[in-house]
C-alpha cells in the first residue's frame, strides 16, 4: 500500500501566520506564499525591524570590543 495523506494537509501555508491558503487567495512574493498583501507587508516589517535591531546590537558591541 502507498502512503495515505491526511485530509487536512494543505499544499500552501502562509509564511507569516502558518494558516492554510486556498488557491484563489494566495499571494506569492519573494519565493513564499502569504494569505494576502497585508500579511506579506507585516512579515516584511517584522524582518526589517529584526535586521535593524541586529545592526543596532552589532554597533553597540563594536566599540566595546576595541
């Protein structure tokens, strides 16, 4: 016998929230699928804030290392 897939397994999940995405509602950007444009923009804002925080921490640690 072959593998049996569970009925609730979805092909696409939102990269931001992890919710299942129906084909007619998917929003594809930068190699990932999102529920909608607002979800995509929220993910980009989250990533931008994380990069800014990492840069600020690196800048604060750099003078201490010298």
